């Protein structure tokens, strides 16, 4: 191991120990209930909600994929900032209503919402299963993303598989002890490093490799104009139609994404959620930095074999190992924090809805049993994702493109039903089956995007149409009162 690698690995090891200590310490003195473990006892204020939900949007993809997409495709990567920021406008109105409904009825997940709204345990189980199928690829992606980050920041000294194991151990250590609260506290550590790293790179890269950001932009316009116009440099796949339809789909989906809802429900009340919706869009602007670094890499390393390494290639080639380590640690924690939230969400869905008796198993011993089952599920799912990362690194990753589109199909059952009294359990279930089938068929046939549009949005429109038609046909209004009617 070289001297540079030794410095980087030592600092990385210290940071991982610190992350475990912070996460485990955060749970000291807290009650050992299901509510405390899964939604922090609905006790997080504005700052912690902000950092927890920022941790979900600023993942290892921000250090790898954002720069890599910018390097490979160009302007289509701006969909990331567009939907994350626009989605918060919707969240300003939706999040407080979801919090109110769930707090009043002691609900802890989107499966709980579906089960309570429609009075159907089977619909709650269906939502929980579908969430699990489409969330596991995200867990594996974060494990593999951490492997890439740590391998790069250690100058190749730490093997990808070793880094994957480390991410699993660190995340499991604090979520088993502290649940979502542990993730929130580690987010403080992670976001501090991430913001400092990104701000430093925003200044350093343009001035080190160019004569400032002005020259970088001038060279892009003069030498790489195709990177600045749709559909970008990757051909016709990511055109303006795809861009707009993807933003529309993701804006609708992000508000009911299981981990996002967990963040909502961890808040002390609606006010922190409204504040979060006003503050978090500013945080998304930091994503411009890795995008700009990906563009810079076009001129510094024009023949890079793996575009996802665009940022770390520039970092490791020009910065001292201690600084490289700090940026690498920020990238590694940006994988661990979202992975931990995904695991807590999956654990809650299974430990409470599928194995824990749902809404009828929430008292005393049942509550403790739900928490224990949820923790066990976290361990099992984490181990499965780790095994996938080590043995079949492409098997689940190939499913990741389905994840957001698959979760989107839960929108009628989880959110629309809270606004529309006429939506029935049969309608929600029929729409869910239709939308999910269309998503899977389009991907199996290689037809997504379809006619230049995001296939998930097409599936969601079909989902809504079927849900409405079946609901009108059945004509029943049984089920819980919608939030707009009952919670105001």
C-alpha cells in the first residue's frame, strides 16, 4: 500500500467508526417502541428533517452518476435538479396532510396508509411487497456505489467487495440500534462533509484545470455543443419529451416514495415539513457542481472508460491524499445514509404490515414484536443486497431502472385515495396491477421510453384510468374518509 493510500484508508476507517458511534449514541435513552425505531417517535425538528431528507436526495449517485451522466450525455442530467426541486413544491401541500392523517391514526408507512384508507389488509400487504421489490435494487446500488467511491479514494488499495462489506456493517450497526433516528444523526456528519466537499470542488476544479468557470463554459459551447442541447450526446433516447415526462412522473412519485414518507412522519408536526419544502430546493443546487465536474472531465480525461469515475479521476489526480479522503468519505456516507433509510423502510413494511399483524398488532408485546421483526428484516434484506453486490453485481442493478416507475404505480392507492372519496379498494388494486404490468412489459420489450416519453408516466396514466373506471363500476364508497374531508 502506498503512502497516499495509507493516509486515505486510515482517515476512512476513523470516519466509519465515528459514523457507527454517532448512530448508536443517538438512540441512548429512547423508548424501545416501533414508532421510535421506524419514525423517530415523530420527534424530529426542522433541522433533522432537512438533513435526513437531504441525505436521501444526495446519495452516492451525486458523486458518481451525476458527474458520469454529465460526462456521457450532457444536459439531460438536469432532470435531477428539476424534479427534486419541483417535487418540493408539491410536498409543501402534500406532506403536512400525510403527516396529519398518519399521526391521528398512528400510521407508520405507506402500506399503513393504504390499509387504513381502504380497510383492506391485503391491499396494505400488496403495497408492502411492491415497495420491497422496487427498493431492494436501491440498497444494492448504494452498496456498490460505496464500493466504487472507496476503491477510487483509496487509490485502488481497498477492494470493491471489501468496501461493500464495510458499508453493510456500518449501516446495520446503527440502524439496528437506533433506527431512523440513527440515520438522521449520521446525516449531520455526512451533510457537513458533503457540503464542504462540493463547495471546495466548485472553486478548485475550474481554476485548477481551466482559467475559471468562464473558460470551461466557453469551451463547452465551442467544442461540445451537443452536450448542451437535447437529446444530449447519447443519441435520441433522452430528448425533451423524455425530460418533461420524467420530471412529471418523479415529481408525483417522490411525495409517496416510502423513504420520503418516513421522513415526513419523523417530523414533530406539519410546520417543519413546510419549512423543509422551502429550504431543501437550495440544497439541490449543489448538484450543479458534480455536473460541472463531469463536463470538465470531457477535456481533462476525454477517453475515460467509466464515466461514473469522472469526478474522482480529477480529484485523485490533482489533490493531496487527505483531501481526497475527505471527499471520498463524504461520498461513502452519501451511500450509507440513504441505504440505512431504505432498510428501515423495508423493515417497517415487513415487520409491521406483513409479519406483524398490520394495524391490529400495535400494542404492548405486539409493538415490541413488530420492532424485533423489523430489525431482523433489515439484517436479512441488507445481507441479500450485499450478496447481490458481491456475487451478481448486475442482476439487481438492472432492475434499478424500474424502481421509480414501479413505486409510481402506488400513487392512487397511497395518495389519490386520500383526496378522492369514490376510489375503492378494488379500483386501487386494479389500477396498481395494470400500471405495474405495463412498466414490466415495456422494460421487457425494451420500449421504455415509448415514443420519446417515460414509460412509467404512460403506465401511471393507465393505472389512474383503470382505478377510476373500476371505482365507478363498483360504486362503493366504503373505506376511511379522505384526509381532505376528515383531517381538516
